């Protein structure tokens, strides 16, 4: 009677180890982040051109990518109207104006609770003023609800950034005073205290109060500075 050969014992099969969580998922995320950063750099390079629109080659040099990469980046930005091509040159598109037009409403919305609280506490008209080049423009105004009379300050009012508390406060150095005051500079008899809105990228602004009677800097200065910091925090 023949015997069947005994097969050697096989090593137990090892179960396939499950892939580590997130393995391979970081590469696409990093690539997307890099593409976004390059697209923003391209948009910034186009915006930085003060006179003649930059060429594709100039943009490639400016953001340190190939010409082919610039063409790829231009596509989505052009589709959204943020840039436009004129042959080999690239300019900002009208879509940027639409985005810019949405800034002030959102700025007012974010700042309004703080402005309202300061107006009620100080009993004076409060304003948020934003720099537009060498001019300061009031973009939000809140009047107190409980006073017998107060200053009527119009949204859109403009004056030099070198005039009045609201203007000068915009560019107060970080190591300087927390607020500044003025009297009779913009209107006879009007007094103001204003503090800068600091550490908000791209924004030069101030929060201030205005009155037709003298204002106590010792009492109201810290309140205005505190409100300016609260506005800054709401916008970061």
C-alpha cells in the first residue's frame, strides 16, 4: 500500500495590514494648497503692477514658476473674472471690483456690535473710519439712543488721514500712544478721540467718538482703544 507524501507545514498566512489612517491623503492636500498659494501669488503679482500690465514671462519670474504653470493658474482666475488677458499681458479683472464691493458691508456687520456698545456707554456718536489712500472715510456711524443731543456724522465723510483724531489714529505706530484726540480740526467746536484698528492684514482703520463738547481722554480714551481692539478681533 503506497503512502502519500507528507506535505511540509505551511506558514500561517499573514493578514494584510490595514493602511494607516490618512496614508497617501496628505499629498493631494499639499498639492492643492500649493496651487492655491501660487494662484494667490499670481493675483498679487498682477495687482502689484502699477503701470504696464505684466507679461506671462514676467509673472513666471515673479512667482518663480514656469510659463506653463502660469497659463494653468490663469484659467480659473480668468473664469471668475479676477484677471483678464490682453495677448501676452495680464490685468486685473472686473471681478475684483465685485469682491471689493463686498468688503465694506461685511466690515460694518462685524464692527457694528462693538460700535453700538461704545456709543451707548460713552453717550457720543461713534464711527469706524477706513483709510483710502491719503484720505480717511467714515464707513460706519452709530449714534447713542439715550442722549438729548449728539453729533450727526454722515457715512462717507472724507478728510485727510493727517487731520482729525480719526485720521491721525489710523497710522499711529504700534509702540506709540493707544489713542489720539483733536478739537476743532474738522469742524469748529467738534472734539474727537480715536484709536487705531491694529493687526488686521490689509486694513488701515480707526474707531473714534465725536462730540460738540470737550471729551475726557482719561475716561474715554481707554474705552475707545478697547473698542478698536474688539473690532480688530472681530475682523481677524
